[in-house]
């Protein structure tokens, strides 16, 4: 019912998380009404994000790559981080919260999602194979590795953590040096890591088991 270019914008905006058709239409009309400089700023920002942001090939967090060639992020390449620790998080915002708490000095692995008990394909959509290979390589190259399952204390987070435990179990029996731990139960049920305060997070990390 709208002219095709507007409909196209609306369709694109409905793909944003949490955005329905009505809000998408408001965005589209806002853009058409604003015109420049907003539209050119938006266009430039999109182009810059596409050109300058990459994904760390080790932990899969987003990172800036000024010259377009760097493949690993500043955490993965920092020699002062404890390389035997890998905290597995659902998404980058969880990781950022752990970083801000200042109690954790190991590395990360961003899964990019969770396993849903109702969706059989969901294990394929998160970076499980990558985690397995990373841990396997770490155990081959060096002695010890601790995988800290820092998924959220939600049904899906728990399902994901249990699934990962099962996936990594063969590595634990092959190489005695693999420990798999989970964030301590200081976190209340349903609390999203993204919103948990620093002290709770510190306790959860210290009391991992
Ligand atoms: Zn990284």
C-alpha cells in the first residue's frame, strides 16, 4: 500500500529485534522527513561500521580493525590475560558486564545465542564447534584449560550450559587438564548477566564450581 521504496525500508526495519511493523513504518517516515544531514550521516555510519568492524576470529566479539587486517581482538592478544581461562557467554553485552566488574582476567568465547529446548536447530546456530576446536587446540598446545560456563540463569541459559558440558565431556576425559565450571549460584533465577550488579557478579565468579 506504500510506494515500493518506503515498503522496502519498512520491511528492513521490521528485521530489527523488537521492532514491529508499526514502529518500522514510523522509522521509515522519520527518515524520509528528516532527509539530510541525518540520512547521509546514517549512510556513512552504516558504511563505516561495515568497513571497520570485524569479528575476532578467536572469541567472536566485535572489534574495530583500523587497517582491516587484524584478526584477533585486544583481549585475545593481551599477554597479561590468563589464557587458560575461557568464559563462555551468550552475547557480547554479558561479556562487557563481566569485564566491567574487573574481577575476571581470562579470555572469552561469545556463543552468539542460546540453545532453546524447543528449537532443535538452535545448537547449530551458536558457536559450539568453534568452542570445541578452540579448547581442543588449547589442550593440545599447552597443559591446562578451564571453561567457565557463564550463560544466564534462565531455562535457555541452563540448557545451553548443560549441552556444552556434554559436548566438551570427551575432551575432559581425554585430557585430564580440562576443568568445566559454572558461575556460582549467587545469581538469582532469571537474572540476566547483562543487568547483574558488580558485587553479585564478583561472587558468582569467585564461587564458580
Ligand atoms: Zn577475541
